[in-house]
C-alpha cells in the first residue's frame, strides 16, 4: 500500500509533487494543510495531527477521517507517518513539506532518516527535486548532469561514491551540508557508506 | 563597515530583509541576483561571482563593479563573503539565500559557520526569521514565546541551554536537526557549548 502525505509547508506548484498528490491512491493530510485541499475540493482519506490549527467547522466536516494525536514531542508530519505505518502502509511520498519556515524545512528533511528507521520506504518531493533517506549503500538512477547533494545527518558516516563529478573517497563529511552541489556523470551513481544514515537530494 | 549581500535564492518579500536591503550602506550582489535589482532600479556597490549567469548587456552595464571569481569550489555567496572580508568589511547581513533549491538552502545555512570562522560577524535574514552562527557560548536576546531552533553542524558539540522551553542539559544532538522547534521563555536565553559551531534560528 502506498500513501501520499500532504504536509503543512508551502502547497506544491511543480507538476511532479502536484500530480503525485492528485493521483494518490490514499491521501493523508497534516491538519494545518486541509484548507489547501478544501480550495481544490479534494477530500483526503485521513486528517492527522494535534488538530490545534483546524477550524471548528472543518473538524465537524471531516470528523469521520480525523485522527487526533496530541503528542507534543512530534510534529504533524511525524504523526502522519506514524499513522501510515500503524495502518501497514510503508510506501510513503511526502509533498508540501518545505518552503515556509526554514527551520521546519531542515527538520522535515532530517526526519526522513527517522522515518526510514521506522520501516518506511519514503521520499519527499519538493518543487525543485526529491529527497531520499538511505540506510545502506545504494545505486541510484539519474541522468548525465543531474545535480546531486549528499547530506550526512550525524557526520560519522564514511562515504565512497562512484560516477559523481566530485568523488568522495572513504571520507566523512565534517559538517552535515558539506556534500552539496555534486553532479551525476551517468544514468546511475553509487554511494557506499557505513554506518549511515545519509539523505540524498536529486534535482528534477 | 557593514555590507548586505543579496544571494541568488528567492528575492525577499518580508519587510525585515527587504528594508535591510534597501537601507544597505554597501550592497554586494551575487551575480545571478542582479536581475532582481535591475527591476527595482537599485545599483549595488559590487557584483561578485563566476559571472556565468549574467547576460552580456548587464556585464557591460556593470563592468565597473564586476568582481570575477572563477573558483569552482565555492558558490557565489561564499565569493561575495570573501570579497567583503578582503575589503575589511566584517559585519555582513545576507538576504535572499533561501527559498529556491532546498539543497542550496541547507548549504547556505551550513556555510554560515564557515563565514564565522573566516572572521565575519554574519547573520542571514529570511522571510521567516534569522539565522546566526555561534562559535562560542552566548546569551541571545528574544521575546517570550519566540520560536528557536538550534542546529549542530558536526554533532560533536556538547550543549546546555537556559531559559528555553525544552532545555538541553550537557548533551550533543545526535543529528544536526534534532534541536529544532524550541521556544524562549523570556527576553533572553543562554546557550553554553563546546566545541561548536552551532547555528541558531529565531523566528521573527
């Protein structure tokens, strides 16, 4: 089973996340984002969050799909991911998770590795590209010249790449962002690493 | 001497970065951002970058303030900061550095600690808040309820906070983003840490 989660960042404008949302076999909406769906007359399958930010008439309208999770230690995106996993939905595409507060953007991107550790097969589609968490060495499909950034959330990870313009050879990244602005040399590239996680960004 | 650098992300729309730009005693423009200034009929004091992305007629128009830096290992924002420091300008405000490609946003925020290590007294103003790099323990002015996020670029930093809603007591952050979504309890808060750096975000 696959779900698309609409987070409470900027509503997508690029066709890739937008089509993913429109074609979602199961759509999970973080509570603050419901007003965007209202405008498009789209009804999600589930509406998840602490429900603090939902107006009363919307709570009433959507009461049959409301899933209240008051946990103050997780954000609404994490609540939506937990709801999916609790319902045995492990293939998860996140849209609308960037583009407002930058600290939320960084947090939501960092959380991807938590979601992978929770067992989700997850990716985040933004208006510019896609983020994937990686828990183990991977070969990733690409195109020649595709822009690639590698993020190391904990800086312990020893990395070796193949088929990237600026190769990394058996090294850690001293700070999380120091693997940005690379480029694929072909229709795939390889990242070998341990112990992980890593988060990869591919520009569309 | 103080300079404002306009980076090549989304042009500011919030009054705080916009006023900083309009009132800049010295305005340094990263090359790709010059078209935004053209539209506003603002002439910067310096136009810095690899100049790959500037149209020929603009190169000609601005030739007296062009500073060509072809280094392929740094981005245009870093070239602009280096230009400032090379001209003995150490008070630097960066605007327009977020809001397009998210990997650029993460990279530009991470670079703040590099700029601090280079000797700059630097902050980044976005449309939602301000980012500061910290190299040593600090007391930071705030208001009650102000949203605060703490980023640890290298995860080695042992942190203790005072006057934040979710205190950190003599701990490292396991991943760079795990200090997000905190809140100030008063008109200031304290962060003691070693060895650093840290990057702090304050929502306006």
